[in-house]
């Protein structure tokens, strides 16, 4: 069995499901076990390990292999997965069929972590081949809030360039929108629904705000990015009221605001705060997800590195952009050029029968080895 496939089977068998903000002591909803497993493996390979345990149930790590080289490459992959509950296959019992490895996280994105470690382990058998110091970063909570990479980035990341592991079908993802998520709340005054004039209806207020935001979405369409188009805003969740015969004393909505590169999240919050201030008593929460837009040119030095490595393995590198977010903006914010690259399709990433094609896994493994040696 290919070494990356063998390691991926072990990783898929370790549950690390994101609880999406819900508190639970169930170990399935924790990255702790997979972080311990990976850090043990990397330590044996000579990496120095730093764990990030602001939330012990959702740790992240940075592992550095100092080979005395002048250049350092960062290899990044998140460790959490989406829910396993509605899958049509056994989520944590990795099965190989038709040259595909099935299981939760096989595609998104434990495959990339398996590739990194297996490639390094093979190359360390002849150290003189490796031309770069290697920083491997494994993060928690990518699927919900980017909490893991935010904690690592706050501590500081030092590298000359970075590969962000995500399912891109071995294409180079060079641009995607950012995301800002937060809540807006209104307060009313409860009373019996038979005498509504004695109270204040919080749902009416949150409805007025929703309509203002609909107009705001239309207005920001004048902003254009040459690759990604316009930003957007949507109201995705609404809550309010207690019983149908009580005037609702509170209501809230959750906002999903997609950012194009160059937009400042703080300025966007200020825009929406001014808009919402038209409704007395309305308040905005602090963002629980905040990630900038990302864009790097197709002729950048890192793009040439990746393209040359692909060419060595008879793979023509194509460039693409996406609607979903990644860790890439956190590297850009640290002045580290990054590209997003990995095996598997985003269409299978959160699916009921998630899998990664093993031919793509093996090709990505060879490409990463070439990057580490070139």
C-alpha cells in the first residue's frame, strides 16, 4: 500500500468532527486525539512541536524541521471534519474501492496531512535531497470559525511560501472570497398578543433590518474584483419570540457577508452598524467568523514553483477560484505567498459518501516531494 494511503487510513479512523460551536464532552467532537497522533509521528521524524491549546478540546499544532536551509515551506491542512451523522458509508472505517478511499475527512482534508508526512518521511531517508526547512501546521475548527489558524497566526508564522491543503482536484486555487459572520439582535417588550399596543414587537424590528440588508446587498454589487466579481450579503438564520400569543421581546438574525480581496472587515462592520442604527435598540455581535478575501497572481513565484513541480510528474497545472474560504488569507496577512492545492473534489468534501481518488493522492504526494527537493 502507498505510504500516504496507509497513513490516511489511520487518520480517517480517528474522529475529529467539528461541533459547530456546541459544547460537548464526546471525544468524537474533538481534534485532541488526531493532534496527539500526528505530533507523536512528527516528533519521531525530528520535528520540534508547538501545540496551541487555548481550547484543549480543539488544539492545533505547528511542527518545524530545521535542516539549516535558507528557505522554509509551510504545509497546511485543517484537521476537523463536518458531521458524520448523515453519511451513507461508515464514516471512520476507511474503505478502499475502485481506487478510492472512502471516509469522513478522506477528501477534506486529512489526505493532505497524510501526503505531507509520508513525503517527508520518505525524503528523510536521504536528507541531502531536501532543499528547504519544513513547517507543517495542523489546525482545528476550520469548518466553523477558522479558530485554529487564527490562534496559530496570532503567535506568528514564518515561512517563505505556503501550500494550503484543500480538495482542488490538483488545480491551483489562487483566489477566493472571504467571509464575515455575525448576529444582529433587537429587543422588544413582551405583552399579551391581544393588546399589542402595550408592548414592542422585536420581530417587526428585525424584519425591517432584514429588508435594509437586502437593499445593502444590491448596493454593494457595484464593487467588482477582476476574478471574483462582487461581494454579497445574506440573512441565513432568524430567531425570535416565545409563544404565538406573546409579543416577542427579542429577535435575531445571523449574517453571512462575503468579502472580495481588498475589503476590510472592520470597515464592513462599520457600514452595517450605521445601517442598523436606523432601528433603535438594534445591536451587532462581534464576528464569530472573520476571514479576508484571497488573491495571488497566476504568474507569481510560488505559482511557478508549483507549476514546475507538476510538470515533473506530467501534470498540467490549471488555475481556479472558489466561493469557499481557506486558510490562505491568514498566510497572506503574514506576507507569506500561498496557493491552495490538493487531491479530491470539493463536491465530495461534505458529501454522504466522501472519498479521495488514490491516483490523485499519489500524484500530489510526488508533487509535494518535488517541491521539497527543488
